[in-house]
């Protein structure tokens, strides 16, 4: 703060309160909607004060079978999302950290080529190669499986670059000392590099967990069997009802459940989250 | 390329370490991308029985099709609106937080969490609020302005819906980077300007904004990529490109033509156009963001 001006402070607080309200408004509306009975939406507008149907809404969607489009229990979808997010985060970290190790600590023919091949993945998001990638997955028989959901998303240039950056800042003396003491590459990797990059791994894990949890296009392409549906990809199907009014309280309960885990991660691990975000965008 | 002063001498090990990443890259990235390029030169008959090589004709057809040009226009309008609104709101909030001393941390926590909300979920939230029959905002619009909101029929309403949802989701990301950018501006510069009699508004335009330009430029590129690709989920979950193509962006059209319409050649050609666009953006990002915009 450069100068003490009362009106500027008040203005700044006003702006921030509006911002917080704007950000929270849709989630508030969704949560309130999830606490009402289906009949509350039949006439007029969305209620803005809580109802008393909260327990029924949430236990109802968790168990499933409310109506045809909500037959899959949400607990199963939450489980699928959790599996997908964890596998993607762990897989990406493992794959990236070993390739960064290879690129930084070894010199071998085609090293630069390997680096560029990894770099190219930055330029090929799923969205631009939807159909051919789908064909590959179908040919490999990976549709409707956790392998199909996760493995194709595990190559990541960003994570590899991040670990390369981290390794380059680790002093050369560490490795020299390790070699003098007779440590081989894998021992050096396990006992020195991994502990030294702990914080980076944790920060990246937070970002990648959110990334994996929030995947939408990929699960839609790869899964047709509802027992493999993830929650984020599943909501849309529930909201699409052809013949009757949607069950808004159930849909909004699912929406709230779909955002709860990643939002909790961001709020509880804010420091790691910010670090991961800034690191991975450098 | 940078390496260490000393290295390990193993011959086979580095290949083994790189193998998983390169295998995934080759099978799920390079091969499909190559297929897209290859298919973009082919045309399949209506029954999928034979394919013929048609050279550049898929591309010609694309750029002569009014639907594709419309989609291009939709994408430009959508991107510009989303980028400007999300950057503007985020900058305003970041400037306000930058003034705070004790309350900066709680405000930041309350503002950053939408980053974790999936774009599809953001779409569903606003789609509910804007629901023409029971939504709260259409009701308010009807009462105050007498405006009859219906994004299922009106293209402009649909566009506003997807822009609002996309902006809402992106504010927290931009906010975090603007706050970091503001913190890296030396306080002495603003203090010196204040002593010279520059008021808060003048200081913003002559000191803060120019010194923030590296952050702004970086965010500009990231946000354009966001509006081009990540917002697929917002559109798919809310308007599905409609009504009457009003929100059919380039990425949504690739999906729609290829996956729903099964027009392989055209979808592949569109994929290739998008790949060129991403390459251009990545190039800009690495070439100019690395060097940093200077003042």
C-alpha cells in the first residue's frame, strides 16, 4: 500500500466482496437447489433459501436408481473419478520424473530427439486429434477400461520440463559425491533426487489430481458402459432428460459432489496448489 | 542442450527410463496426429467402403463452407469476449487484494477455488441459473428489463451463457498470476510516483500496467488456448453448439463433424487446422514469453 486513502480501502473491500459473491453465487444456488424436494422446481423460480430435503437428495444420488437416467449410483462414479485422477497424477509423475532423469543425467545418442518428441505433445491436446485417437484406443481394445481412461493421458511435456528444471538446479556436487561413494544411477535417483524434489512432486500432484478429476472429453469418448463413467462426464447425461422435467435437486446434488473433492484439495493445500500452478506454467 | 558436468555412463539405462513416456507419446500422440494429417487428404464414400485421395479438396471445401466460416467467427467472438472479461475482472480483484495487508490471504482463498471446478461443471452451474423456465437470472431480467431470456432459441443468449460460464471458471487462475505479477513490482516505483503527486488512477496507467505487461502477455496466450480448447466441455455440457450453430466453436465442430456426423475427411482437416493453430500459439508462447515483454 503506497498511501493511506480511506475511500480506496473501502472501494477495494467493496470490489473484493463483489468478487467473492460473484464466485460463490452459482455454487450457493446449486447447493440450495440440492436441499429441496423435486416439486419445489415445478413452478416459479429456483428457491434461494435452504429446504429440508438435503439428506434424501444426497443419499438418493449416492445409492442411484432414482429414475432411468440416474440409475448409476454416484458413489460408483465418484470411485471411478478418484481412480482416474489418482492414476493419472501418479502415472504422469512417475513417467515424467524418470524421463527427466534420463535427459538430465545421461548423455546418449538421440537425446535431443527424445526431448523434442516429448515437447511435441504440448502441441497436440486431445481436442485436436479426437477421432484418430479414439480409433487407436478402439483398436487396442481399451474402450471401457481404466487403462483406456488413464494411460493415454499420462504423457506430459509440462511435468517432464518441470522435473528437468528441478534437476538442473540440484548442485552437480551431489551427484559427484554420490558417485565417489559408489552409488549407481538408480540408487542416486532413489536416495538423493527423489527426496530433494519432494515438494515439487507434491505441488505437481495437486495440480495433476485436479486435471485428472476434471477430464470431460476423454471419458466421454472412451466410456460407453456406465459402470466406467466418471462423475464430471456423467452429470451431462443426467441433465439430459427427454420426456420429463429434470430432477433438479438430484442433478445439483451430483454437481456439488463433483466439485467437492478438487475444491477441497485446493482449499486445504493452497500453498502447494499455488506453487504447482506457478511451477508448471513456467 | 543443458546437462550436468558429470554424468552416468550407462548405455542402455537412459533408453529404458525414457521408454514409457516415448511409447505413450508415439502411440497416443504422434500416430493419431499423423493419421489426422493423412485422413485429411482422403475422402470416404457414404458407406465407408472405399476411400479416395482427394489432395487439398477437404481443405478447400472447409474454407468455402459457410458453416466453417461461421464457426471461425463464433470462436473469435467467444475468445475475445472471454479473454477480455476474465482478464479485466481478475486484474480488478488483484489490484484490490494488492492493497490489503491482513485480509489478503482470506480473500485470496475465497477467490481461487473455482480453479478446481471442472469446466463442464461450471457450465452446468450457469446453465441451471440461466434456465429459461425456472432460472433466477432470466426471472430477474424479465422483471427488471422485460427481457425474455431463452438460450435454447436465441443465439446471443446462448453465447452470453457460455462466455459467462467460461469467464467465471477462469477468473481465479488469472487472479493468482496477476497477484504474483503485482507483488513483483517494486514498491519504490509507486511510492516515488505518489511523492511526485500522481494519484492512484494515474499510477495505475503509467506505472502498474506497463510493469505488469509480461504477466498480461503470458496470461493472454494461456487464456486464448483455454478459450480454444478447454471450453469444449462448457459448450458440450450446456448449449451443444446450438442454437443454429451460434456457439459451435472450432473445437466443438471437430467433435461434432467427426464423432456425431462421421465426416472423417472434413473432421481430420479441421484437426490439422487446429494443430497448426496450437503450434503457432506454442511458438509465440516460447519465443516471446521466454524473452519477456520489456518496457
